[in-house]
């Protein structure tokens, strides 16, 4: 009697486990088309005859047939909505390159691990990638607070830390952190470009700031203050990502009579700002930084937040008229060669994800990595990759040139102003470029934009 | 079997130290880092298992005590540049004071009310870093620079040194706690846990015993926070969310409530399981959305299994198995 009872408990446990396993499997079968690590075998027959030196294991993470790189990404947790699409999109681009001859005949294996946007987990997963998996480089590590946790470790280990997915000015310290490079338009430049537009088009209006209370928001405000006269700014309100109650901040903006609100916020908080404004009957012109303004992500968030609050809204109606900036071509511009290329690759390798700003970002930054690898040489060491980027990279998909030089590790240097119309970003006027200093002017960029290569793979 | 407790505890500690030394030399640098991570968790979980298992109080706020220890460490290393051993002592002392303050309040609360109060601590305290960014560096946190001592040579791997330092602190903590649990203090805790009225009638100062348990538990968490600060090199509020406090409690329950050996099992599970599950998931070519959720699911499965099969935790299960084998052997003779 006693014995049978003792057996019953393990039996329940086994059944419970089996049920969970079945649940896990059923969800995996529906989405198993995009593998976490992209390493489809490449056709290494295309090794060009121009240089016939044999491929060697020239650096950690590089063998005669593969290049292994790693990243930390918020695949779960608060920053996952939207941002979790970036790494799979990069992996899709690498899969395309691998299927078309690879980089000098080597295939790229991209191993990205989840840090849940928690700096302690970032420290742990990056050590795993560097110390155990021996990656050649950390690529596109996402987030300012998370990546700051590993920047000094990567530089001490002399691991190339390329194209950090954050516009913090902190990646541009070539003397202290020679192995770290930014990629996207930094928030100071972005603040200056948005600030100049607002100062010119909304002269005499009352302006309010709403920004994330960290390096991201403060860098943006630094740029805004360079361009907008202090007397125009009637309110400066902040939020922290861990507190979703932005009601008091929005009420303060309204009480100050702000007619234009400039927001340096992540998508979730742009949506909260908009919804709280609606609730208060407050409808200023909204100007939002690029990272917080992807129209598709924003529209989805607005609808789901409103639903949680028991209301129904039309996301595209609410995003209409938001002014923002862009440093990659607009998604709706189907005649653009880059959009055509990245849409094609997306449809082939990453079709489950929506083709939105995050996906475009992931593919474009992966393209830049392949550019840099091809420039680094046939059998590159880690130092070769740094030297290749320090010598400057061709513009690629961005609308303005990169700042890369041995004394400058900032990425894209300019952007255009755009307005969201019918759920899509529409470019307004020319591309502006500027520098990250307080005095440097914002000027119209006159250089031509590059065309995407027909093969989809950068020329060496 | 009839060995006196102190030599037995010291013996176990020596075996543990030898094991860490051998493993840290044999395994690669990342495994060394994981040993350090496990040791950090052992230090914090051991304090919590004593609080919950012996004195019968629950805490959902030990992550906040880790934050206090970590920020104390970061500020001292950053501004004063003291040697780590001194910093560790100060960090432990500061969290002990914090633990005493919380303990005085907690001694009046029971069950869900105590859980609620400590939960509030765990949620609210880390946001102080955002309220005073000038001191605590806001959301970005503070960077901590900590290197291996010079006499080991330039090529000595930093992660091995970190594994040694963290394991040394964890082992000393375990030895002290094991002795404490067998002393009058430990007996008083158990008496208070089982029946407060009876304990008070027997002359035990119930309030003092409860506050002391909180101080001990907070001190352990503070030391764990100090260790975490030096191994990750960064102290930021994102590291000390409520998830951390709950992970510590999970480790206590998985390992076996009130058992110091259980603290080791629990820490092994919470550190190694996510890495292992991710490796398995990605190597089987699962999609990102599934693979990234596998560690969370595995965590849940382990928790369910342990609860159903070994309600006394892994340590309880291991003892039960040993006893079963022992009885079989006795029976065949």
C-alpha cells in the first residue's frame, strides 16, 4: 500500500513533464524555420582566383571554413518586443551570404545569447562566448546599460567589439577602448538634427522634453540643447524604463503649455506618452527619436496597451504625424535598391518576422560586418578587423557616411527628417549631417547614396 | 558517524576547497567564471536558507541586500581604492546594519505580511540608484575594476582568481553558518520556528532571535553582492531586480529548505541549468523564440519535479536515496 503511493508521485511528475514537453514541441514546430545559429553550409567553390593563399585559422574563432561571432541580445524580458527581431534578421543576412559563397569562402556562424536586458546576465553570456566558445568578435551587442557591463572586459581581452546596437556616445573612446565601435547614428548627432528642424519649423512655440533618464536620453538632450534656444524649452520631464507610470510627467508637460514635445524614448514609452496624452486631452506635435519611433512596432504597442486598459484604438491613426528621423532608407521606398535587397533576403530567410525597422536594422548592420570582414583580408587577425574599420568603411545602406577613423569610432553621421503617415515613415527633405561637438553645424548632405550591389554581398 | 561536528564541518570544507582548486585548474576560463558565479549564489542562498529554514521567516528582498553589498563595494573601490578583503568586511557590516533595521520591522510580521514587506524592499531599493544618479550612476551603474594580485604573474587567468576568492568566501560562510546552526543560536531559531509561545516560555527572546536571523541572512547576501560586483565588473540596478530575490528563494527550495548542502545544489541548478538548456536548445536548431524560452521552461520543469518527487529538495532526496541504499545493505546482512 505504502509502496504504491510512493510510486504514484513520481508518476504524476513524469506526466507533468511530458505535458510540458509536448507543449514546448508544438510551439517549436510552428516556428522552426529560423534557426538560432545560422550556419548553413556554403559553397566554398567560389574562392576567387585573385588571391589564392590557402585559408588558415588566422585568429580565435576563425578556421579554414568558418568565422564564429557572438552577441548578447534581449530575446526575453522588457526590451524584447521589437528588439528581439534584430539578431534573427542579422542571422538571415549571414545565411544569405553563406549560401552565396560566404566571406572569402568561409561561412559565418552567428551565436547570439539571451541576456534579458540584465547587465549581470550580459556579463555571464559574453564571458561564455569569449572564454568558452572562442568567438572571433562580439557583434551588435544590444543595449547601453547591458553593453557597458562588458565593454572593458572585451577591450582587456582584445576581442573586437564591433557595431554596438546603441547610439550612446560612450562607444567612441578610441584611446581607452580601441576595440569598441558604434554603428547607428549616435544620440548627440540625432538630437542636433532633430533640434535644428524643430527650432526652424516651430519657431516661437513652447517646447517640452520627455526623455529616458540615462545616457541615451541625456545624450539626446545634449544635442537638442545645442540647437534649440533655452528660452523655448518650457518643461524637461524624464522617465526610467522600470517605472511605467508616466502620467505625472505628461501632466507636467501639459501644465507647462508645451506645444511641441520632443521624446527620446524606447518604443514602449513613446506609446505610453501618446496614450497618457490622449487621456489628458493633450495633443502636442510629437517629435520622437529614431529608436523609439518604428511605426509598425509603435502601432502594435499602442493597440496592445490600450487593450490592456480596456480601450480600442487604431495604432496607425495615433502614430500619424509623428516627426522623427531615419539613417536607413524608409521601409516604404520599394524602389530603393537596399530595401529591395533586404526585403528579398527577409522573405527568404526570416519571413516569420514582420519586415519592420528592427529587421532592416539587423540586416543592414550585418551587411556592414561583412564589408569590414572582406576588408580585413583573406586570413584576418583580430587586429586586422580593427585596422580595416579604422581606415574607414564605404557608406553601404546608410544615408550618410560613417565617421570611422583611428580617432573616431562613431558610426553613421547623418539622417533625414521623416513624418509617419498611414503607418509608414515618409522622408521629408534632404539628409543632414553633423558632428558630435556642441559647435559643429548641421549641414545638408550633398553626396550621393550608394546603390546595393546586385549580388547582395559587398565588394571586397 | 560519531565524529564531533566541528571536525566534520572543517573536513567537508577542506574537501570542498580541494575540489574547487582542482576543478578551477582543469576546466576552461568560462567554467572558472561559472564556479565564481555558483560561489556567489551559494553565499547568498546559504544565508536565506538559514533564515527561512531555521528561523521560519521568509524574505523576498535578499536581492536588495545583495545590491547594498554590491554598491558599498563599488563605491569603496571606486573612491577609496581599499584592498578587497577590507571592502568585503565593510560591505558585510553595512548590510548587517540594513538587515537589523529590516529585521526589527520584520520581527513583528508573519507569513504573507512579511513576504509583502520584504517584496517591497526588493522592488523599491534598487530604484534608489535611479533617484540619486550622481552617487550611484543611475541606470548605467558603476564600473568596478578588480584584477588578480601581482604575485600570481601576468598570465594567471583572472577568472580562476575570481573562482578562488568567491569559493573561499562561500566556504568560510558555510562553515560559520554550520556552526551557528548547531549552537544555542541555531537551537533558539528552531524553537522559535516550531512554536513561538513555547520558545518564549522556555526563556528564548523570540524577537531577538528573529532579528538576529535577519542580520545573518542579510550579511551573507551583502557579501554575495560584494563578490558579484567584482566578478561582473559592473553594479547596476538591472542586476538586482525582484527576479534575483525570487531566484535565490527558488534555489533554497530546490536545494532543500534549511540545508546548507542544499544551498550548494540549488546554486548549481540556477547557474548551470540556463546555460545548459540554451546550449541544448540552440544545438538542436530550434527557432529563436522557442530556444530563448527553453531555459525558463526547464527551470519550471525542474521546480515541479523537485517539488513532486523530493518535497525536501535535492538534499532531502539525496539523503532519502542514501538511506534507502543503507537499509538495503543492512537488510541483506
